[in-house]
C-alpha cells in the first residue's frame, strides 16, 4: 500500500519554500530593530514656527479677554470704576474727600499723593489719565496746585431760584451730575412717591443723588411750595409707623423704636444720630416726619 506522506518533487519544493519563508519572517522579527524615533522632529524650524504662532495667538486671545481701559479723567472716578482699576475703598474715599473740597487732581503724581495708591497699581492705569488741555498745556499759571481757576459764581436769591416742585427734567439737567436718568428719577420720586417735596433734604432719598449733587442743585432750586407733613411723635409712634417714612427701612425703624423703648423717652431727635445707619442726611429726613414733643 502506498504511504499518504510521500510527496512528489513539486510538493517537496513548495514545503521547503514555505518553511524558508516562515524562518525568514521569524529572523526578521527578532533581528530587525526599527528606528523608534518619533516621525515628528519638534526641533525642526517648521514645528518651532507653528509653536511660536500658537503662543502668539493664545497671548492675543488672553489680552482680548481683559477689560479694555479707555482714556479718562481721574477726577471723576466712580466707585465702580475704582473697583475695576483695582483701587481699594479707602483709596477711592480719599479721592472723593479731596474732590468734595472743590479741589482737582492735575497730575499723576498728585493723584498718587491724594489716593496713596502703590507704584505698581498706578503703573497699570496711569497711562490712561486724560487731563483737560488747559491743565496739560497751561497758558498761564494763574491757579494753585490742586485747584482750577473759577469764574465768579453768581449766587441766586430764594426768589430767583426755581421751585423744585415744578422743575422739569430739562431744568434739572442743568445741574452738573444730573443727567436724563437721574432727572427722571427725581421727578418720579417727587410726583408719585411724595406727591411733592416738603423739604430739600428729601432729595437724599433719590438713588444716585449724593451730597455733592444736592449742594449743586440747591444753588439753582428750592422748595417754594412745600407739601405739608403731619409729624408723628417719636415717643408714641410704633416701628410700623416710623417705617412709613420714605427712605427709612423697617429694620431701621425698629432700631429707632427699640432705642426709644430702652430709654423710655427721646428728648431730642439728635439722639438718633448714635444709631448705626442714621447718617446726617437720614437724620434730616427723619426730622421732617417725626417730633420729640
């Protein structure tokens, strides 16, 4: 019987060729060491150029995210503006106190002297300071440091002033610091909330009107036709009664009531100035509605 494992010449050649291919593949696998160096050469000029461009684009994007600062007059820095510049509350308050004396900052050095901001902080925004041309390029030295030359102010008599209870928005806007929004706010408070001013002190209850603006307003306006107010006795009024005063919160009204209860009687409304939260303007407002009789 003929064996099943006998191969002819062609078959033997095919088997030998297959074995040779297998052995060759194994030798190539074990002996060949590929170059494992990254195909991307990070030190090449092309890669360096791309990395540089990416860094530049990132820097531009970061710069665009920063709040833009436009030229401004440092004499008119608001509380919010001071916050965005990085100034502390005390630094801004120093500037406000300086300005309330009708003084003006005329240089970067004077700004730092008044506010006491650090050199590092000043360097971040002082280049944006914009002073009037007549300050930066004065023709004459007719004014002292810290003050602007003033025109002779015309003082109006009571009769010459406009009645605050009939003043229009356009008339109110003649006051420096009162724009369309604040003038409308004053009229709305006068007509809808109070049904007429009883005293100039009530202006302090209008949001956005500070003591400086009030002082300017009273140079041109006066309450000539005051609305009559029936005063409440602070020694008999309840906290709820006191809270009906426009501009006095219930919490503050409760403190006034508790102050009176603890002392049994208030002899003078000036005693209320010792209560936290009662400023001079609020005390003047309280005196319109309360009495200590």
